[in-house]
């Protein structure tokens, strides 16, 4: 470098000497100095700000043309940087070196911290030295000791036998010549065997001592020699150096852990981080969740394995005395220990052959279940009519296996927070019922929002205006129909409705009563208690009569659904709930404490819920989803099926038809009377629109009854249609010279309402 002249203004000790790239120096007016250019640039003395600015311009590639006529350089030529071509000149400043060395310093600090943390594990240097010392010691001892102990034992046994044989030979009387000879031969033989065993023992002991000495010298000689030589050469410092060398050698010998499981003390394994499920992991997780004690372990019945969906599953036995319920109650703790969401972990009792109280099955999904695209529902591929007497496909569980239920002689409750997917989930049952032309649909929409409106053309009864009074009247008709069903069953000598009976007698066809948003009806001030009482009657008694009741509501608490009614609903389907208590109101008290809480269902898992229909435990299921277009397509198919089967609803029935449906002789009489009044009324209105027939002579009515095939006397008719005192007055009738006895229409209607509860 070219030295710059010194002057009073440059006599500063805190300034650095910096070599600038060509054109990267300070501006002409930034320094009063005009130094001669040196190789590769100019050397000037400036302050810290100028140094940093120059470095920034170099790194950003904004090197301007120097005033000395040197051309602009786009990229620096590293070959011009003397003997350190890859280190820019600005880095040779104090600030540059500090920055450069700071990187290595931080790396060394991080490395030192990792080293310190590592020392507490079984991979620390002290632990490695212990393993190395143990391995070296085991090698020094060798395995000859086992052989030596065995041959020593044989020598002791042989010597004892020899002594015993010698005593026998010595004390056998000479008179017993043969026995004496046999005893002497046995003594000679055992002595020979004992001598050989003792000689072999001495030989092996000498060999062991020689091999042990050689290995002892090979293992401990070099460390001892290194420590001694270091002490002789440099005193205690040399001895310390020799000890450190010995320690390093022992650490190298024990660098590999004895077993793979010891690595668990260094790092926590988690399924959420992509680690594999192993037996040690299961033990650690169950211990962390306080399900088992720290000194207990699980018995692996089925080794952890991956399925095609990338999920882990295993079957384990808890230690004796620990029930499965304890693990289920610790569902959240176990999910945290596995490093997954609660919804990803499924704990269930193992239902396979040989199951026991302490055996459970774990299933851990790779990702949050039920968040992907929904597969098309099975009803779309159904070409023929559905069978509501059989099993109904609900949707897949977390394993992707289809879940189906039977609703025969059952009733159900569906609940969950708004937006959880109750309407879409209920469509799986409603569409299956609609596609079976034998099922009678009675639907009540408490929301009045139109979710059930597409089903209205298929319904025999439909209440879509959210009117509690209209729903109360619908329940009255349902209860009356239930009584008629039981009356018919009694005549047939049957106890309950079966599929064969329903196919033979149209009056006994399955009836589905679906109530959406039950809360609106049961909380009504005027009709709430009446509706609850009638629903309880219908649910408790209607199942055997072929009447299936399903209720759906957002909050099935005791203030919405009385517990006496809710407990009768055998199928429970809890979609996402905001609290465990709300989940318990659907699944039953204590379900959340046992590990079954709809609170754990994530918001993005729409349509997923805990279904408790069959078995001892609820199952997490995602209902098959049908879009509005698909629902419309399926309902059109259902309409065609019902049209071909002749089961389309006939619309509102007249009072006469309702009376005929009673199957009673008195009801048949009243039906004919209503028809006669209707015929006369229509005839009168044909001549005059304002005309009305409200009274007919008894003779006209008796003739009409006789023409209809009903044989009844005037006295019996008078007892059936009871008239008030003012209604018994005689009236004139066209074509008759005198007044006649007759019956007013009000008396006939009153008889129908009094005896059968029917109104026009």
C-alpha cells in the first residue's frame, strides 16, 4: 500500500486505514486529500461512517467511476486483492474482522450450549466414558472364568466321588471277595477321573491367568504408561494430560449406546413431528398422561403399524388393575403426549375376540380427520328403491370404514351448535326414508327455513310454518294412528310391526316423524308441555307400532327436551358442541368425563359427530354429504318410485275418509252420513251458491245407509247421533205433507268428534 502523508489533521489514533475499490472511495469533496492511487484502489484514512458507506456501496454493486479516469467496474476483481483474494479489503478493518469473527463466535457459543445439554444425556462424554470403561473391563475379564468355574465344579464333584468310592473299597470286608473287587475298581476309576479334572482345572487356571494378564496389560498399560510418562516429563500437568487422553480413549470406546432405547432420555419423540410409534414411545406417553405409573409399562398385543392412510394403530393391554376408562378420561393428556390434536386420537375398547377390560385400541390419524373432500354418498349409486327396514349408511369413521345403523324400533336425537351440519347430517336418514316408497313421511320444520321443504311433495303430513299449534294437532293425529295400529295388531294376534306385516297391511307401513329444531315447539308457552307429553307417549309406545321419531335441535338441554323424553331417544348423534356439558346433554351424563366429548371436534370438521347407536361406545363419524342438486335429484327419483308404487300422498283427507280409516262399524255409519250431507249440499249449491244443507230427514239417512250396505235401525242411529233437545224438532221436507224427524249436520259432526276426535 502507498503510505499517506501525515499532518496535524490526520494525527488520529482512532482512525482505520482502509483500502477502497476503484471508484468506491469517498467523494471528491469528502476529503481534502489527493493521494496517489495504489494497486487496486486508493488508501486513505477516514472515519467509521465512511468505512461502512464504502462497504455498503461495494456490496450493492453501486461503484461509481473514479475521478482519475479509471473505468467503472460492475463486479470487483478478486484477483487484485493481494494474497487474500476472497476476503474484501474492507473486511480487514477492525469492524470487518469483528463482524467476520462474530459469526464463528456465535457458532461456537451455540455448539458449546449443545455440548453442555448433551452432557446430561447418555450421549454425554461422562456417560460414554462409563460405557467404555465397562466394555473394556468386560473384555479384560473375558469369558474363561465361566469355563474355569465349570471345570472347578466338575473337579469338586469328581474328588467327592473318589473319596466316597475309596471309603467303600476300604471298609468292604475281604470275605465279600466279589464286592471288594468291584469297589476297588470303582475307586480306581473315580480317582483317575478326579485326577484328570484337577489337572484340567490347573491348566485352565493358568491359561486364564496368562490371558487376563495380557488383556490387562493391553487395556490399562498404555493409559498408565501415558499418565506416568506425562508426570515424569511435566509433573502434574503431564499427568493431567495423560488422564485426559485416557478419558478420551474411554469415551471413544463407549460412543455407541448399549441399547437404542437409551436415546429417549436425550430427545422426546412425537407422532406429530413425524416420528414412528414404538413401544417405548407408548410407555412414555401413557406415563406422561398419568395413566400408568413411571415404573409400569404397556403390554403390546398388536405392534404399532401404519395403514394406507398414513395413520398409526395398535392394541395394548394396560397394567393389571387399570381400566380402559382411565385412559379414555385422559384423552386430552394422551393427545398432548403424542403431539397431535384431540380429534386425531381415537381410543376405543378392543372388540375383537379375546377382548378384556384392560385392553384398548389406539388410532392416531396423520392429519386432522374429516377436513378433506367428501366422497359421493352411496344413495347416488342406488338404482333400485332403498330398504328402510335394513341398515342405513351414515358415513365413514376416522379409519374410512363405512358406518351403518338400523332405525327399526328405534328413535333418535341429533344435536350440535349452529353450523355444525345437523341438516346435512339428517339428510342421510331422510333421503334413505324417502327412497323407500313404503315409508310414510311426517315432517315438522321448527326453523321454518325451508331445509325440509324439498321433501314436502312426499309427505303425508308437513308442518313448515313453525307453528306449535299445528304441530300439536299433528301429534294428535300421530297418536290416534298409533292406537289404530295397535288395534289392528291385536286383531292379527301380533305383538309388533314387522316388514312382512307392513308389506301385507298398508296401514302398518313404517312412519318417520322428523322434528327439526325441536326447541321452538317444546319451549312454547301454550303448547310446549303438551307437545313434550305427546312426544314422550309417541316415542315410548310407537316404536313397536312402526312409528320412528327423530328430533334435531341446537341445544338439547333439559329446558328444551325434558329428560324423561330425551332418555327414551335411543340413537344419539352429537355434532360439534361448544362445551362438554352440551355434549353430555346429547350423549348422556358422564360421556365427556369418559373421553367422549363433542367439544373436541374442530370447527373445520363439519358434518362430523359422535354417533351412539349400537355398541357400548360412541363412534366419531362424518355424515355423507349431499349437495342441494343431489338432494333434488334423489327426491325426484323418490317421487317416481312412490308414483309407481302408488304411495304418493293423497293430500288432505275428508272427514268421511278419516272415519272410514277407523275400521269401526259406527265410524262407517258416520262416514255415510257425512257423504249424504255433502251430496245434498253440493246439489243445493248447484242451483244457488249461497244455499246450504244443514238438516236431513231420518228416512233419507236410513235409505242412504241401506243403499251403502249398512243395516242399522232408527233406534241405534238415534243412540249413535245424539241430538240436543232443540235439534229434535220436526221440520218440513220437500215432497212431504207433514213435518218429519231428522238429524242436523252439527249433531253428526259432534258425534264424530266425541267418539273419534275427528273434525271436518
